[in-house]
C-alpha cells in the first residue's frame, strides 16, 4: 500500500489525537522483584495522572545477577511481561516495556527485546534490538555486544489508536535508515528505550533522538536508565522530542516519571509545512518502502 493511502486509512482509525505519555527513568539494579515493584507503582501513578502511553527504558527489569525473584533471562510472555500486561489491563493504558533480556530456545545468546502492550493487556508487538555495539575502546580493548546478544532481524512498526509507532533500542538511534523506513510506513512516533549514554555523561544520544524526530517529522519518546550499575554509570537524559526536533520534555537527573503531550494534529501540521518525506529524491537513491 502506498504511504499516503496507508496514512489516510490509519487517520480514520485514530480515536485519540492528543494524549499524555509518561517516561519512566529507572535506576534498575540486581533485584528483579524490587525493580518491578517500582515499575508497577509508577504505572499506577502515571495512569492516575492520565497517561495513555507509559514507556520504560532498556533492561528495565534487571541489571546484574538477580538476587530476587523472577530469575534471569526470560521467555516472552513470561514473568515480567505478564506483570506489565496485567497493569496495562488494570488501567486501560498502553505500555512500552522498555526491553528485557529474552531467553532464546537453543541459543547461548539472548535477545534484547522490547514489547508494546495494549490496554487490553495483550502483547501487540515485540522488537529485538537490531544493531550491536561492537567497538574497540580507546585503550584497544574490544567490546562486542554480539558475543552475548543475538541481533533481531526485522524493523517493527505497530498500528494503535494513538498512532503508528516504530520501535527501537538505544544504539539503534545511530542508524537513521531504520527511522526513515518506519516513517515511510506511516510512523507518527518512535519509542526508543535506552540504557547507556556516552562516557562523559553528556548524553549525545539525545541529539541523535532529536535528529531522528526532525528528519522524519515524528515524535520520539526516549526513556533511559540512570545511576551507577555494576560495570558503568548511566546518565538518564530521558526525553521527548517533537516533529520540529524540539525537546519538549526532559527528565531530571534522578529516577522518576516525566510527562509530555503528544499532539497528532500538530504532527500533521508540521508534515504539511515541511513535506520532506514527499520531497525525497528516490530517483537518486534507493530506500525500500516495503514491510
């Protein structure tokens, strides 16, 4: 289906044109049960304040070797997703479950996987991080995320009454191709959970997030981790950027909830003013628009 026809069809389905999103900036540690108690309490709080979409950061349920209940790697559905599904149904909200370490049958490696849950408590979509952080540090030490995490194999967008969302995780934001492809599928917003910002704490991924928003005329919702972890420090900087690339909400330097308003009428206005997706020179470069 052509992009315009798809958008026209989806616009007819939208029931909620303006709504509140809640970003959960977590200091996840090595007690899964305790982490999820915090997450569930925050869901209660955000839902009570009218949030329709509640978003968590990468590895929201566990960082380190678990000393509490719930084990380590999980299948989906499983311990964490079932609790999030129950909360989504209880409050009638969408929950973007950040990501969890997913157990893969027959695989030594895990997947870094995110879920989007409906207000009925059903998993609408799953997405596994595509891009692995395989680098050589300044001192020559290699770091290969792909040694322990199996990359996903598909770009994921999902239709909801809040809009079409594209899903991504942390390092993915460095790869603009996937955000353009999601926009060409009619994406109105990107859900990008993150865990780690650059080593000096400046949070340069925030700039990449805002860039993805303005380049594609979309909102980007990017909740992150904060606090000292077993092997590194996470710097938070959770944010929401609008289709102009303007950061309209940014978290404080502490765990907690940050709220922002998503306005789909404003998004359409910006796309009409700056029709960059229509002005692409696809005769000069190839970008697949197929799912």
